C-alpha cells in the first residue's frame, strides 16, 4: 500500500490535492507554519485513527474533509474522514471507495459509508493483515490482541518530536497501551508468530481444560469403582442375613467382583426361603460381623505400627547417613597427603610436599584411611537396606488397602442390619424384609449395569490419551523457543543493516552491534562500557540517525520478506539537528542564492542540507520537490531504494525543512 495523494476539502467545497510519486523519495519543503507537519497527522487519521491530532488553527477552521488516496496492488483506495465537530476530539465516521482507476473525488461525492474500524479491516485485509489475533505480551492469560492497520501505522510514521526522541523509537510509543501493542504485534509483523497463533493458543487452552475435566472424571470413576467392591460386599452380607443366599458358605466362594455380582443376581431372583432367619440367628450374625470388624481393626493397627517402625528407621538412617557423610567428606582430605582415592593407602609412604620417600609411613594417615574405609562401608550397608524397606512399605500399603476395603464392607453390613431392625416395625412379615433387600440389590445392579464401571474407565482412559495427544501437538506447534528463534533470526537480519548504515553515518558506537530491543522498544548498541541504549547516547544527530537506520532497516526487512506493512515511511524533519548551524554558517547567503530552478539540483546532489550526513546514506533515493503553492511534485533524480537485491521500495519521507521563503 502506497500513498498517491493527500486531499483537503474546504467548507466551501474547494479541493486541494498534494500528489506524490510512487516508489520514490518525496521531500516536502516550505516555510514555517504552512501545514507540512499536519500531513503526517492527516495520513494517520485516514488510516483509521479515531483521535484527531491535527493542530487547531487555519486548517481546522477551513477544512471540512480530510482524505488520502492509497495505491494497492490491484486497485486504489480513497479514504475520507469528516472533520470533527467543534469541541470533539475524536470521530469514527469515514468514507471508503475502491477502484482500479480511482482519482480524488469531488466535494459533492463525499458521504459517510463506513467507520474507522471498517477502514482498518478493509485496507489491512488487502495488504495481508486480515483478522489476525496475536497472543498478549503478558502471556496466555492476558488475552489475544487483534492486529490491524492501526498497529502497522505505528511502524510507518515519525512526528517531528518522535524522530529525534532519545526515549521513544516508535510512533505514539509514549501513550498508554501503545507499548504493549507494539511488543505484541511486532513479532507478528516480523513473521516470527504464525498467522493463527492466537487461535491455536485458544485451542490449546480449551484442550487443556478438556484434559483436566477428563482426568477429574477418571479420578471420580476410579473412586466409584473402589466403592463398588465395598457395596457389593455389604449387599452380599445383607442378602445372607435375610436368607437370600441358598448355598451354605456362599460368601466364602466370592473372590472377585464378577462372582459377587453373579451371587447377588441369584439372590435377587431366588424365591423366598421357607425358613427365614430367626431373631436369635440375626443377633448371632451381627455378633459375628462385629467380631470380624474388631479383628480387622486390630490388623490395621498392627500394620500401622509396622509402618511407623519403618518410617522411624528411615528417619534415623537419614540422620546417620548425613552425619557419616560429613565425616567422609572431612576425611577425604587425607588424599592430599598422597593416599589413593580408593582408601587403600598405597602412597602414604611418600611426602606430599617434596615427593620423597618417607623412612616410615605416617601412622596417623593410616588410621584416618582405616576410619574413612569403615565409614564408607557403613554408608554402603545403609544404602543396601533401602530397597528392601521401600518394598516392605509398598506391601504394607497394599495390605492396608485390602483390610480397609473389607472393614468398610463389614461396617456396611452392620449398618444395613441396624437400619433394617429400626424399620422392622414398618414391615409386616419376613417376606417383606426379603423383598426390601431384593429391591435394594436390583436397584444397585441396574445402576451398575448402566454406569458400566469397567467400560467407563476404559472409555475415559482412551479419551484422556487422545486429549493428551492433542495438547502435546498444540504445545509443539506453539513452542515458545521456536518463536524466539524465528524472532532472533529476524532481528539479526535487521541488525546487520542497522550496523552497516550507522557506521556509514558515523553515528556514535555505530561500528558495534547495533540492534533493536523489542522488550524495551529502543535501539541498543555495544560500547566499551557495556550495552548502550539510545537514551544513553548523546547528541541529537545520533538520536535522529538511529531512528533513521532502525526504521529503514525494518522497512527493508518488511519488503524483502513480504510482510503486511504499508510501503510507507513518513519522517517529519529528520534534518532538525543540523539547524540552525548550517543557516548561521551561511549567514543567510543561501536564502538569496536558492531559487526554484536551482534548489532541486542542490538537493539531488547532496549539497542540501549542507554536509547533512543524515541524508547521504539515502542519496540514491529519488528526490521529489513539492512547492508550497501546491503544484504537482516534479522528479529531479529518478532512482529507487533499496538496491536491486530486493524489489523497489515504495516509500515516502515527508521531510519538513525550514528554508527560505523563496524555496
């Protein structure tokens, strides 16, 4: 997207057009207070900005519509914005027209048919931005930020107070929220972030949420699955108490869940036994269950004591190991006197200072070596006992789980008997008691068949496996290290041009590694004292120079890699650090020497501004002179930039130059 024209419409319907040459450098000159700086604000306004930053004065009093004509790849876009009403600081209404041969419209054709959001979406989509969401710089929790033409404009414009600012490198960087937007969208515009990065990040968030939900369901299902065995044992004991198990000793043959379910099905379908259990037999059964419960509790206490004993042993061993380890560490210094590292003491007859052979070995060294070997042996013996203790702890844990499960079954049976006894007054006969027990068994077996614990667990585990694969795949595609590598590659590419051009401009510290710092949004370079940020480098010449090399290197990268950025770079008065010294040195002679016929030649030959190194590196750019009267620009030197290694760059530099009124 290139800028063809800027158009102003007066309140009386008059139209003034300022045309630009495509693919060439355009220099706008004129006396002070003629509206040169307002051109940048107009372009910013026509690229979808809602806030009006145009100066209050002759322009705001006379202009009713601001417009810009943009050249796109296969068409043209005419964008017009109506001037805000008095007292208002923002406006969203806009006009957007597209056409291959579109020219600036007449005043009578202007109408509101869009808003600023539509302008950003339409123009951004046509240059490749589209509706791209980029993950926030603060991380996934901060939410995605949708990149649009307004973010791209931040990389294309430099006001007069921005191009020479030592702290701010980009357009509007000092405003709230703009720094975050720049940090978030710059990796996307550099191509380090995928187009659908935010969508993929949202997919990853949803996939992780689904995985956590499935894991929670699996945990609940496993807990329910463990309760199934306890409930089955409770129902079996109740069925036996009610006389629903015809076989004597039926509980003894129940060894697993399948046999328990089968026994309960038989009890639910078996006819009532002719000889029901008498009250004495029920009390005897309750007494047996209580004895079993007490025995299970004693077994659990015994196992708990054994586990506590093993835990105490482990704690004492850890303390012993720590103390012995400190002794081994201290005695290890004996190796400095010539003792071998394995503790055999083969070299204790040699003097550690001079290397000569001692007449008699030092007995203290031998004692220390013996103690060291003994301590190491004790450590080894302690380490060999740890696997056995850990295995014993695991076995005790398994036995504890089994006993607790049996205990829950017995307690459940006792509870059922107690509830039945309490409800006995409501039952008219023993047959009704058996029918009540059958109803409970039937209801639970039906619930068990519907839930299908085993199949449900298998289904959940299969779903969790698939969900983990989805999460792993998305995490691999969103690998932050890969994004960081691509971003580093882009910044190194840009840094190469920045360093080369900073050296040609003779900028301070320009011969070192000049580069962009996206976290701090500034230029940094290396110096003898360390890393130097732009704000730590003196001289307005250096500030302007580093702004130039940074933005030109960025735009050259955008062109070379086909990034969705307008082919537009507007710089307001990049020659300001060279004034007023040049004018003072010439003592006003240039004001009388420069005429409309001689000025362009001096500009093209790099003699204007005099000795202005800020422009010499770009001397191969075509120079266009625009007269203050508003006449069409005339090309003086038709060359394009950058060199032939990339496609011609369609850029515009609106350079505000304070010169004599005759220019």
